[in-house]
């Protein structure tokens, strides 16, 4: 998902698992690379400023439908 939050472009990955912790741990290196590539393509094709502020968030969902948003997940070692 790509969301505009003011002037910031936020790339959001939604992960579901039995538990929120499991969802947080389920993002593979391959998936991370896909997200980065998607972000680069979007920025290049959308005409976004080259220095546009970007952020990578995760939305975690457990089997009971509870959710948690990890803002700026990349900066947290995602």
C-alpha cells in the first residue's frame, strides 16, 4: 500500500499471522527487497521529488483481527 501523509510518502506492508509478534517476524529479506524496489519504481514513475520524504510502515494483524501499526519500521531494524 502507498499512502500520502501530508508531504510524506509512506509505503505500508500488511502482514498477518496467528500472533502480532509472528506477523512482525514474518517479513523475509526477499519481501523487504521487493518493497524497496516497488518504492524506487513508484518514486521514479510518479514524478515524486527525488528528495521526497519517505517512510516504511508495517501493519500487523493477528488471527483475532487485532492490529498494530509499526511506523517507520525500517528504522527499527525491519
